[in-house]
C-alpha cells in the first residue's frame, strides 16, 4: 500500500513538471511570435507615426498638412 501511494506521488510530481515545461514552451512561443510581429509591422507603424507627427506639426504651425 505504501509503495503504491509513493508511486502515485511520483507520477503526480512528474506530471506537474511536464505541465511547467509546457507552459514555458507556450510562453517562449508567444514571445517569438510577438517579436516576429513587431519586426514585420515596424516599418508600417513607423510610417503611421511619422504621418501623425507631420500632421500635428503642421496643425500647430498653421500651415496645411502635406498629402
């Protein structure tokens, strides 16, 4: 009986370790996807912020914004 309980505890502990590894792998995959998305959309975002900055600068200077 004691051996069965200790065996079940070992299996349960091994499963917890596996779950922790799965969570770590998921977190690392999410980080890689986020980094790839940032790199892929960085040029488009840079252009958008540049247009916003130019429009704001034109609005505060009183001249019409460039098309």
